[in-house]
């Protein structure tokens, strides 16, 4: 049976959908909100006179950026009322995301948390310029600002991020090795093995969203983190299992209790040791870790 033809607006939107989702997710850190942004983008796109659009991809990115900025401002209020630490929503990603080193770094839990410290406009400019290589003129058109103002914002945002991002880009194999050591230490419950893989000033952040138990504030220091893990796991009556996975283009662990999904654990690695642990347990943020989400910068 022949497939009914689609109109040009629909074809273009479908062709760029993965890119638009990636832009929205990088700006928001939430797949659910990124999907809402895409819906809003679509509703505006179908009203556009395509004959007046010279670059449809750029125009779609412009609409998505504006809708994501609106959503960022409403999310700010939600995050202020959030119970405990707020972590980005982890996404199970396809192998090509991990192969794109720049995209994988920009989507890592560690860097996305740095992006959380930017203003909405700074984040939009940084993401569009540094991740997607959008021109200053096009960013200016999306934000209704002058190219000179956008350059200043980009410079300020880049300085802010560079001061807080990991000093070295760590390869996936180094992260994987550190995760394997962490996985073994957690499964054996050996405090010394856990200490050996953690940096002295490691920071543990848990996101339970008020639904699952998690540390309400970041836990700082290897001794405290070890006590929390060993003590917490000792209280769990269920069988704890962990398995390697790839979320946001980076190695991670999926933890299960009696076979049921409990959370996703991602790490930040510096000089061979784990300096950051991010454990997402909020069930609302675990809907994208069982099936792959396609992402792209193109």
C-alpha cells in the first residue's frame, strides 16, 4: 500500500526533529520539557509561509531556541520548589553520540550541571555557539539581540563554563575503567576499594525528587560518600545489581533492586579518580534509560 505523501512543512520538521530535540534538551536538561518545546515549535512552524524562509533548518532552530528559553524561565520556579538536588534527566543514547566527543562532553552530567549555573540567555548562547556552531548573526536573530551583544554574552558564558568544567577531557575508556572499579566496590561492599577509586574531595549528588530517598544536599568528601554508600546499601533488603550502560553519550551504571530499575549512576572522572557521582532515582526521570534516544548536532 502506498504511503500518503506528506506536506513540505512536515517533511522538513521530521528531517530536523532529532537536531531540534537535541538543542532543546541541551538547553533544558529535561526530555519531557524538550518534547513539549518540540510540540510548540511544530505549532508555530506549520503557520510559517515557507516561501519566505531561505534556511528552513536555521529557522526551525530559531523557533526551538525561543520556545526553550520560555520553558527555561518557567522551569526555574519548578527547580526552586524541587525536593533535594535537581539533576538532568539521563538519556540512553545511540553509539554515534559517544563517538561525537564534543557532543558527548556537552551532554555529560558534569557539564550540564555547569550549564545550570548560567542565566537562560547565557545558556542559549553557549549551547548554540559551542555545541551546534551556530553563527553569531543567527543566534542574534533567535534572541532579538545584536551580534555584538551575543559575542559578549558568549565570551562571558565561555569564561564561566571553562572555570567550572573538568580541567581535562577524559576518554570514555578512562571513565569506563573508573566505573568498573566503582561497580566492583559497590557489589562487594568493600569500603577500602571504594575509597581507592574516589577523589578525596568527591561530591555525591542524588536526585529522588521527593519520591525516592536521596541525599537532600550534596555529600562532599570520600569518607562521607563511602559511609553513605556502605550504610545505605546495608539497609536495603533487596538484591542490588548494576550493569554498564551509556547515558548522554558517556559510560554510566544502571542500578536495579530485585531486577526493578532503581536509578542511573553517572560520574565525573579527573586524574583517574571519580570526583563527582550523580545518582538519579526520581522515577519521572528514568523513562528514557530503557530505549535509545537519537541525538545529533546536524
